C-alpha cells in the first residue's frame, strides 16, 4: 500500500512519520503484535498505543510504506477526508452487560465503509449497550444496543468544534444499519462542503429534511 504523501519526494527524505496499521476494532493477535514490535525494531521506530491501534513512530515515509506492506494490512496514516476506523466494544457474548453483538456489526461496518472518501472525516462507533463505552454520542454516526435493537445517533464530534450527536432512530435491527449508513453517506457526499463534518452539514441544511431522507419511518426516534 502506498501512503498518500509518497508523491512528495522531499518529505520522504527529511521527515519522520507516525505509521498506523489498521487493526480493525483493536482486535489483534500475539503474532501480529510481535510482527509490529519486530518491524519497529528493524526500522528503528518506537511504539505508542493510540485508541484501537498501535502507532509506530520515528519512521521515514519510505520505511513506513515497507512496514505496512510487510504487515499486509491497510494503513490509517494520513487518511483525511474519509471514514475512519470503526470503533466498537466487545458486546455479546464477551461483555455481561451487552444487549447486542457490537463486534459483529462493527466488523461488518469497518469492512464496508473504512476509507471511503467523503467531504470531511467521519467516525463511526458501535456500543453493545447504553453504557456507550466507545462514546457513540460524540461520533459522526454512533449507535448503542438495546434489548429491541440499536439506537442511532448522528452528527456528533469530539474535535475542535465538539458536538453531541442527536438520536434519530431506535429499535433498528443490526441487519438494517448498513443500508441506513449508506443513505447517510450519500446525503453527506451530495450536500457536505469540503472539511465540513456531518453534523455541521445537517445543522446548515436542517434536521427534518435529513431525517426524512435517511431514516426509515418505522425506526424514527419517538421523542
Ligand atoms: S458498551 Fe455495554 S456492551 Fe459494550 S463494553 Fe460497555 S458495558 Fe459492555
């Protein structure tokens, strides 16, 4: 995999880059962790645990590309206006409080949506119960499990202009979530301005129209 900045030759020579393998949902193996540690040693890098993944610091861009290629995974480095790595908690059956299988849904969403290009960056999080351990209410698209399905919230952000997501749907079966997210992303692609977060786009154009276009009526949140 070629990292997006590799077309700028002088950067390649002078600057060190944090290289972040895409470890889906933070689910890894001792074998993969050993490979990452060995490659960090081989290229004289250091390691930092960040969220769901491990960043290898102190590498040149060229070495970073070699590391990603040797690991055989996607990279999370330098992804700007796109869907970021999907966050999800253990959920059923691993967590005793879980009401939904957030790992299965999170893996499915990451497989389909990670890296898709958009007007701005977009974060997705899936929690297995209302405890919201992966903070879905400060994500662009967040959801948490209940006994009757998922509650869906949209428009959150923990960035520079922090914003709490608005609950727009409830009692949504896991099987329906991907198609709803496709509708939300289609709306965002069509309406969003460059670098505008999803919540800002909806604030600008109106929540009523957004909800009508993206959330099936049977799942609308009753206030
Ligand atoms: S959000 Fe709920 S299911 Fe997920 S880890 Fe936290 S307590 Fe467990």
